[in-house]
């Protein structure tokens, strides 16, 4: 299995909402960009919901997220995994990102959104118990994964659930 590492967060100090994935897939790691797989729906949903055109450069889309007070990161700092599937993550290799530090310095964040079940599972198991009490009370919302591996939920259903970002 290969040891892989996540990216720095897309965030500025005005962020009020945080979207967390688990770990970038192979296409994203290769491109050095969040949600780079052409069939991942994340950027399509951001265009529909936040009016950030997917035709913009990656850097411009990231700036658009910041202007909408949205931060993006992953729960895992590093792990071992051979494929892009969350189910292939070696649980014994998990090293989470430093959320006490991140959330402490981004104190405007009030809600954490999970891009899929694995991100939520890792957060609840490895991160939540390590957070100071005042950070354990942040609102948490699980959204359906935007990964192409999550084909059991159609686009319209995902779009409706991801509109939660507007609430």
C-alpha cells in the first residue's frame, strides 16, 4: 500500500462552514487539486449551489469558495491506501489533520459538513474526542459523497441535499 498525504485546507479566516472529505483520490493527488476526478460532482454542485463556475481555473474556484465563506479540507492528514476508494484505507495507518489548531484559528466556523460517510466516521472516531469542549459542539451535517463511486444516489438528490450549504 502507498502512503498518501492530503492537501492544505482551502480556507481563510472568514470561513463559516467547513466541508470535509476523507482523503483525495488518485486523480486529485496527481493534479494537486481537490476533487479533480472528472466525474466527481463537487465542482458541479458548487457551480449550481454557490454560482462558482466550474470553467474557472482551480485557483479561481478556490477563491470563489473563500468569498462564499466556505472552507474545504480532509479529515485525514495521511494514510495508506492503494486505490481511490475510502474502503481501501488501512485503518491502522490513519493520521488525522490537526483540527484543534485549525478550528481554533478559524473561529467563525459554526458548521462542519461531511462529504460522505467515511469523512464523518473518521471525524467522530479520531478527531471529535481530541477537540476542546467548545469545539465539540459545532453543528455537524453528513452529505452524500460527491465521489463517482457513490452512484447509488442520483445527481438531483445529491444537489438537493448539498443545498444544505445555503441554510
